[in-house]
C-alpha cells in the first residue's frame, strides 16, 4: 500500500488502460483520413507584401497547427470508460476531453497519443502516456507505451521495467557522467524561444550525439540506458506526469531547468546522472522560466 492505494492494483489498472488505448488507436495508425487542427482560426498570411527589387521575397507566415486525430479521441474515450467504471473516485485529466474531478485526491493524467505529428507521419515513436498523481501533485506511477514496437516502459517508486512480448525486464539509466560523451534529445528545437535555443545550442555543441523528433519516447530510452539527457519546454501536465516515475524508477534524475523539483508542465530536463545533469544545468539555468 502507498498512501491508501494499492500500488500493485493501480499498476495493473494502468496496464489495462494502455491495452485499451492501443485497441482504439490501431485502426487509425497509418490509415488516416482526417487530421484536425486544435488551433482555432490559425493566422495565415496569404498576401505577403510585394518584394522590392533589392529585397528577398517575404515568406508567408506558417499557420499554427496542433494536430489531433480520431485515434487520440477514441483512445481517451476508451481509457475514461474504464476509469469511470473501476475507480470513479479518482479524477481524470486528459488532453482531449474536460477534466473529471477527484473525490479521493488522486487523479489520472492521460495523453492518448503523445507525438501526434509522428503518428500522422506513420512513425512508430509516438506513445500513450498514463500516470497516477497523488494529492501533492507528485506522479506515483507512469507508463510510456509504444505498442507498434511492443514496448511498454513502466515506472513506480523505486523501480522501472520494460514489458515486451510477455517478458518484464528491469531497466536502468546509463552510467554516463560526462555531457561530452552523452547522447541528448529534444523533440523540436524550433519550438524553443531564442533564449532556450541558445541553451540547447550549448548542449548540442557539447554532447556527442543529438537526436530529434522522439517526443516522450526519448524519456523511455533514457530510462533504458541509450539516451543520457532530454530537455524540453512548453509541456502540459499530461506530457510530463508519466515520464517522471519511469525515469526516476530507472535511477535517473528529473528537474526543471533551474534544478528544482519538476512541475507538471513547462520546462523539464531528465538525465542519467548527476554529472550530466550538473553540466547541462549550467546552460539551462540561463533560460529557465521564473514561474
């Protein structure tokens, strides 16, 4: 028992939620007919100013695009149906539907498809994120599920494992202690503001390898020991909650860009060791938000 809940029971329930999500998502992966934009009335500059003879032609402003698919919505509906039936006392916060209040102090945070852009592109690096968060807003358990690859990363206080093809293998972060030897990741450096881009440029220039476009799958691979640092910004609660138990359960570190306890959203950095984290924070602190 942990804080009045059974950790074993909640982990089993989280696994069933991930199973249900994949059943709902599977018909839509690589078979998309419609992709909706969650941004209302995106600004589009269709009539750029006529260029002068000495000026470069203006580039039209790119419309803001935040994709959502029926796979996202179907998966969250499937998860919510199970939670409403099995633990209505816990709240639910998901990306696609309004929040369900909690009467127990506990709540489930759900991102049915984290990495919808990868999903739309048919790339198997999107994941389903599921986490149970306690009354103090600290994530207790987390699942990062990549069902196309058959990989489910599960974390809880004191442990983490990779579940694959009926096997359960404990996972552990790498032993890398030096940023100069590290493999690092962020999903998209172009979504960083100028100050954040400066911090990332320092990390990229220092690290051995930098990879992009992995969304939450990068944190799963950090927990499994093949990536050493992930730094991101502009995250929502459902983007973050599942990552923390998986990374920490595998022996890794998770903080905000100031080195403090991570918040459910905003800026987060996860690292395999104190050595890598301390070196990264030298750059990240310069562009850390005040909130």
